[in-house]
């Protein structure tokens, strides 16, 4: 049934390299739809709704809208608001005051829950409204959907960094610990294995929060790799903890969703392996660059992000509501996918861990099944015509015979 009125869209949670592609997909889809009179942007997500801080997206220059597709982070601004009942009632007042009949929200599982609550309140308020969630998270932990827009580009960045820093570690014969985002799920960390040009390329050890290892095992793993290769790169999720030990990198401070702040695992683990092996160790924390370094945007990720925003608008106008757009994988090689849909309640507040069978038996790497799943999502840079990852050539180092006795440095 046709529903005429205004629409509103907001962005929520941690931004991604491709979150604006979803926004642009929605805006451009709405341009030619008669049912949508005006399309508002909520500045800083739900905060913008509550404060009536709205902008008219139809008044933006079309060339600027198209260009925003490749701009990282949230073009409308984002927030981490977990709306209370009072907030939702205020939001409904704003929707009615501005004749908003379509609500689109780009975000993760907490944002999808907010969408569902808005949908339920609209029904009880006798206000006909269509609500659709647009998926986004670099953590790749949304259930039902095969993958989450934002993951592929962040994973490509993390994988590329591990390859590059491996060259530095090899030059000095050091250990290197790389900290990657992932509180409870290790999708991003595991994805660093997908860029290995050869089996002996970094990262050499990969530790996900889904499987805990002992302190002794990790040190033994590092020693073995160092003895084999003369250097070692360790990729680790920020939520890593040893078996039988508490996280030592959690903060007492929490965010709006009650999540404790994490960080510092690379420095801590670097100290642990240096003490345990006697080999100098360095560390890097990739930090916010994982979700905004647009130079490593994946073309597949960009295409999927745009498509879920576009489909959200089309399907809402067709009459669908209280759903989240999903990505459905049809084939691995060649990689094929299409958009699908699921009830908001199936994804609200839920999270998807890396399957145990996709992590090797010893818990220090992922399996080939993980790489098969992950690699198509990372492949192809959006900023240039490229379908693969960096592969660094190496000197063969053809040694010549010594003519003097061994030199002993003081």
C-alpha cells in the first residue's frame, strides 16, 4: 500500500570506511520516488532526532552526494545513544511533527534494536510508519547476514598493515605484536590471514578471543616461529586474554552501552613475549584507522554498503517494515551475492562469533575455510583498479664465502 510522507536517515555507532556509501545509496534511491516528499538527515543519529537537529538531504548538490560515497566516517555524524522509553516517545513526537513516515538507521546490533523499538512504538501510537535497519559494523558480528558492510575494508587495512609491518620486523629480526579491534569476536584479526601471499608470510600467529590459549603455549608458539623464520608477527584481538586469566587491558570506564573500554593488549603482550623469549619485541595498535583509512577500501565492501542503503528505501516504499537488509552469499568462487532481509528481532542485541571449526586446533591461526569465506570480501581496492594485495619481492641474499675468522663484537 502506498504511503506518502517524509523520510529520515541516521548513522549510529562506530563509523566505517564505507558507511557513507549506504547513506548515498539511500539518498539516490529516494530521489525518484514520489512517495518520499522530503528526505531528512539526522545529525549525530538519534541525538539529532531527539534535538530536531535535521538537515534536508534533497537540497544537497548531486555531485557532492556522489562524492560522499568514497568519504570515510559518518557524513551526518554518529552517536552511541541507547534510547530509553522517554527518548523513543520524544522521537515519535518529532516524527509526527515532521510527517516522517520512513525511518532508516545505519548501525550494528544495538542500532537494530533501537529500530525495532521505534517500529513497535509507531504501531502502538497509531502512526503508520515503515522502519528499516541498514547493517554496518567492522566487527562483522551481525547475525543472519553473511557479512556486515564495513568489515571488508577494515579487514583489508588490518591485513595490509600486518604484511607491511612484517617487513620491518624481518629487517631487524624482531617480534611484532599487532592489536586489532574485536572485543568478543575475532573476525577482523582472523582476516589478516587472508592476505598472505605465501604460507610463511605474516602474520605468523593469530589469536582470537573465541579460543583462549595458555601463557606458556603462546610463548612456545612464538619461540617456534622465531626459530624457524628469524622473526615473528603476532596478530591479536583487543579482547584477548590468556586461559584462566582475566583481561588485563580492560578499563573501569564504560560506554553508553555498558561496554568496558579495551586497549593496550599489544603493549602488554609484547612485554610478555619479550620476557618469555628473550627476543626484542615491538607493538602497534591499529586503532581508529581500521574504520577510516579509505585508501584500503574494498570495492566489494563499497558495493555492498551502497546496495543495502538503496534496497532499504526501495523495500520500505514497497511496504516492508521492521526488517534489516542482509547480504546473502550465493557462491565463493567466483564470489556472488545479493541482498536479502530479516526481521529486526533476529539481529537485535545478538552477535556472531567466528565458528570454532574455522580456528585451528591449537588456537593460533584460522583455517582455510575462514580464508575462503573472508578473502572475497577484502579483494579489490575501490580507489584504483586492483584486485589483490601487496606482495613484496625479496632478495635471495646469495652469500659469498667468508675469508676472515668470525668477528666477536664487544
